[in-house]
């Protein structure tokens, strides 16, 4: 690799750390960027340089294309890696990077435009004979068109953001009367997450598995499927557990996935790392889902089972070098990734925020940890809840699972809620371990487990030497001073909720999540039934339903567009 290159990482958290590590392996300088909440984050500390994005929200920071280009030029970076999420699948960002004279680490803006538009991607898939379910070939104009599709082709249907990804802007309708409201919800969520609200619909395979193919392609025209993955364990259409290779699929399905994925990428003149995703029904029906034109969160399981460094391959491809492999590599054992999110399984996997009081990960044979946090790190309410990824590998799936049980039982996280209890349960569930009956709605429909609610905790005050972050012309510098020397200056850079847990009364409707009330679905004094959706809260660009905990007249509704903490009183329901 050319040592004079410098890579700006237009991202945060564990993926930024992962890319920084690849840069160190390749002897390339790395440049981190950070929102205000991220000033003390791990990726900021590990990069060779760190520059302020000067803002709080994603729109102000990691989605701010002019600011990112400006920092790249100020820092004299020659390349930009977008990671995943944020701007990684935005064609306008890829083009802006190239127009600024920088090297974009990813597919061309044209490929992103083609495949990022899910309707266009369906057309490409159909043109090469890839398996497909029925779907609309144009964005819907209104909710009635979604209803008409459901009446013509039957339920369930998937309402999907045309320019979305990561499960956001995706709603599955199982009953005709909910189609219209779910369409409107998908549009709102798509606008919030991606800035565009166009949606389309397609048939939804009931209880399908989610299978995907990791693809890499160079500028010389070589396209290789590195391997397959199963990502069926999901909540809210977002993955929690992924493994490679995809287990329990026959050779015919495997070959179909490999061939269709190569054909789709060739037809789109694809360059870089990408993922072609499919749904596999219980009766063996395979259907193309979408193409993610970026590195996936779950890429480590493919790295573990292929021996390939996918980030290093991305960088080499961007520099015009050919792929290091020319065909699908032989599978090396089995690998399972557990996403370690700051979410509370007992509360329906709602995100949790605050300071991590203890982060003590496991270690030993077969254990890899890709982390964006350490003890003392802050989990911001403005961004995704992913803290780290635990990747467990072994020569067989059975051995990997046994190592996973050992590693998960040793993992300690305190201060914020986490999904550790869920993972510890899953690795002992027969549906997952032996029979593999899991599907994309298995968690909601079939998992029978009681998880203990994680209590909120207070912030511990630091003692001794305090390190202060100082920005000079946007670039971050650090000085260490005895604590208390600067008097009233705060020793923390992010607001932390130190209030005690609110004691809810029997009739109180409480917030299920830290977020904003975006819409009340009911009027004051209206009669509501138990389980009825009474409000919509937004957090991390996703919509969460607030449900009535009992039947009665609803009163004392709080104001919309305001931010409320989990367990805050939102209204009262007075029974007869």
C-alpha cells in the first residue's frame, strides 16, 4: 500500500475502529471525525487525527457532506471510507468525494444509484433471471395503491423504502386494515432515516430465512462471492445474530445464490464490497431481496471463514489493485456474530443510553471482539445502539456454539441495558441450535423467554487526573490536568441522566424508550382498549409504538415533538 495515503473515516463507533485498525495494518494514516457526543469515543482516541464535525444530531454531523469534504481537505486526506449506515449508500456523497479529487472507497455513484433504488435493483435482478416475488415496479403514490396490491396478491406484504436499508423504512402488513397506516409509517421513517420517502411493496414470504452473499469486485471486472451468511435472527427487521456459512441449505440453493449474486453485480458494473440479500421460504422458495452497496455490520463472520480482510480488500480495490482471490474460497470452519446492542430485551429491545460503568468482554480461543466502546464510554441517544460485536469461531458450528456459550456467560456489561441475556438464551434454544427453525420473525412469534428489566444507574464521578479535549481550528487535541483545577468546568462531555428511576402509578402510560413523541393516535378523553396503539415515539430514526397498558379514558397527554426519557409519564388511562 502507498504510505502517503491518508484515509478519512466518515463514521463512528465500532466500524470506525475496525477501519482504523485496518489502516494501522496497512501503515496508512487515519482521520476520525466526531459529533459533540463522541468527543471521548474510542474511534477518536485510536485515530491518528480527529476533527470536529461541530454538531449533535446525525444531520448536523455524520450526514453533513460539505463538512466531511471540508475536513478531508483540511486534514489532507486522500481517501474516504464511509463504513456502513449514514452516507455509505448515498450516491451524492460518493460523487462529492470524487468531485473533490479524493478517492472513494466503495462502488461508483452510478452503481449505488442503480442498486440503492430497490425498484431499479429488482429490475436488474429480473433481467439476469434472479428469483423474485411479485412487487411494484414504480414507487407508490399513496396508501391506497398499497391496499390495492394487497388485495390483488394477498397478504402478508412488505412496504419498503425505495432508498432505505438496515431495516428502517420497512413495514410488514399482515392484515388489510393495517396496510394504509403502515404505509404512512414507512414513509415517515424513510424520510427521517434517508431523506426520501418513496416506498414500494412486494409479497412477503411468511417466516422466511434471511440469506445473503458477500461479494467483492475489482476495477478489472473480476466479481467473486466470498461466502454466504444467515441473518435470520432479527427484531424490528434489524439483525441480532449472523453466521457464516449459512447453515442447512442445499447445494441447489447455494449455487443459485452464488450465480445470481455474481450476475446482478456484473449487470450493475459493481466495484468494491457489497452484499446481495435473499429470503428463503419454509418450502424452499428463494427470492431476491436487495443489494447493500457497502460493507455489512456482519462482515467479520465472512472474514473468519474465508481468511480475507474485507476492509483491506476495499482499500486495495479503490486504489486500482486486482482482487487477492479469483474464486469463492474454501470455507474455513464456522463463525457466529452476536451484536452487542445497548437495548433492553425485557422492554421489547428498546435502546438504552448512558454511561457504561463496566465493559468486561470475554477472551480465549475462537473469540474476536469488534468494539466501539470500553468501560467509561458513553452510549449516545442520537445514534445507533450498537456497542460491539462478539464474533465466535470454531472448526464446526457445534464447537462455535459451545464457545459462544462460554464467551457470553463471561461477558459483563453494567451501566446500560444490553442484549446479552437474549444471546445467552438463544444459544441454548433448540430452534436455533439443532433444528434451525428460526426465521425473521422468530423472536416476536416463537421465542418464549422472560428477561429481567435492567435498572437505570447513576453516573460515577471521576477522580484524579482529568483529561480535557480541546479543539484548535476543528482538530482535536488533549491535555491532562489535575481534577478540580479548572473549577466549575464539567468533567464529562455528554449529558447523562442521573435522575432516579421514575415510579409509575397504576394508570400511568410511560415512555417505552428515550425519544420524541412524534404523534398521538388518540384524542384526550377518548376511550382506548388495552394493546391499542396510542402514540408514536421516534428514536434513532425508527418509530416505536406506544401501547395502552389497560382499557379506559386517556387523559393528560404530554406535548408532541418533545423529548422524553424512558419511563417518563406520557399520559394517564382511567378505567371505569
